[in-house]
């Protein structure tokens, strides 16, 4: 919302949700047309080894950007502790269906976080001064915003895994699951983004919990819930990365020993990234334009267009061409803008409006 402008941001977010919904279903259609049952097999059959390696690289890199980050007294200690005790054991599961209950807990906590943000919109918003041009319709960084939104909705890389875990894996059932899931995600995202932006406007950080004051107990509880959702979500991403390694280097099969070794290595690298870097905004933008956008916009539509036997003017072909073009535009322009105009980061410092006089002298973030 901050990057795109509030009204345009709402429209773009619903647009990204629609494209995500459409491309997820296209993936399964493409799989049925090519008689394949994984994302990698689909791309390899349609675009050969080069396409297969490009997709594998994107799928492999994506989870490393979802590093564990928490705003607590000693973030390094907390990250290491929670990784060893919680993230690693959950990530060792071999069956993605067993992560269903974990995902449900994560969804419930997401609702809790949303309620906290909504409450603070009413109770905390008056304390935060509004930035200049806060309610302008559109801003020049809208393309970067689309990249972040793509990151929020990306789930194409594990679509085949979840499709295969359905009791009745049919295109009809998959379409219903996709519509319900993406619609719910869109509603949560719009409400969350709108409430967050209405509270902090131009001062909104990449991690919204950095905007709340340190002595805000309700926000601290929200930070805890957010940390738990990341812990419970990361194993799904680790599952995909591990599958990529298994398919590329081990012909799809990992022994128990290699399964453990590969999982530990993936988590170790991801944890290392999160220990070193604490700015979420630019990470989301770069991952959005370089990884999420190709996985959501470009590759599913390109595969379907290559496999489709419908006339060129069929609705699926026309919509796929449009999404493909938008994806290339977002990826190219978004990357350039992110490099030239990266998001600012507070590095966990107290925001200026948290001080009694609204003026900070030490360890603070000044308004632009």
C-alpha cells in the first residue's frame, strides 16, 4: 500500500490474487496435458533441460528468502533456538500431507495477528502522524508493490505436491480448493494491508511489527504469533527445496541419511541468511520480482501456451498471454526500481512517534 498508493494498492492486490488463482489452475491443466505430476517435470517436458534448470534454481532459492526473523531481546539466540527445537524437526517430515495440522495452526495465528492489527488501527493510529500525500491514488513504485504482493501469494511451487495429497485429485476439486484458498488469502491480505497502512501511512516498515512501540504488550504478543507462523510455514518451503535437490541430483529419491543431511543444510543456510540480515522490505521486493513473479506469472502461462491445443483466440490463451506479458514487465521494471530505490529499514530501532515528545534523540528512526 505504501509503495503503490492506497487505492491502487487495493486494486493491485486483488489483481495479483486473481492471477495467482488462475495460474495455479493452469499448472494442473498443463500437468494433465503433458501427463506430468510435478512442476519440474512439466517445465522439462515443455522447455527442455534449460527450462528445467531455471525453474529448479527459482524453486531452490525461494525458501532461503523466507528466513526466520524476530524482534526480541537477542534475535540471534532466539533464531538459533527456535530453528533447532522447532523448525528442524518439523522440516524432517517426508509427507507434505502431515503438515496439514501445522498449516491450520499457522492460519489460526494469522487471524489472531490480523485482529491485533485491526485493534491497533483504532487505538494506536491517532498517535501516529500521517505522512505527506498519504492518500494519493497511485505512486511510482507500484511495480515494486506487485513484486511484494506476488511474494505474499506465491504457492505455485508446491501446487503439485498439495494436488497429489488430495483424497480425490481432480481438476474440479483442485479448482474449488484454489478458489477458496486464494479468496481467503486475498481478504486477509487486503484487510491486513489496509489497517496497517491506515495506521502508519508513509512510515510503514517492511515488517509492520517494527512500527509498533516496544512497550506495546499487544503488539509484542503479535510479534510472538508472527514468529510462530514463520516457524510453521518454513517447513513447507523446505519441502520444495529438498524435492528440487532430490530431483536434480538424486533422481527423485533420498535415503534416510541424505534426507536428514539435505534438510539440515537447507535450514542452516536459510538460518545463516536471517542471522546476518534484518531488513525485510528489500528482501521481499527482490524475492518477489526475481523468484515469485516468474513462478506465478511467467512459467505457468508459458507452459500452458506451449501445451495448449486450443485456437490462439481461446480465452485461456489470451489471458495467459496477458499474464505472461505483465509478469515480464513486473520482473524487469521491478528489479531495476528495487536496486535504484530500495526500501528504507529501521533495523529494529524505536520509531519517533513512540517517544512522549514525538522527537527522538538516541536510537530512533526520524520521519522523512
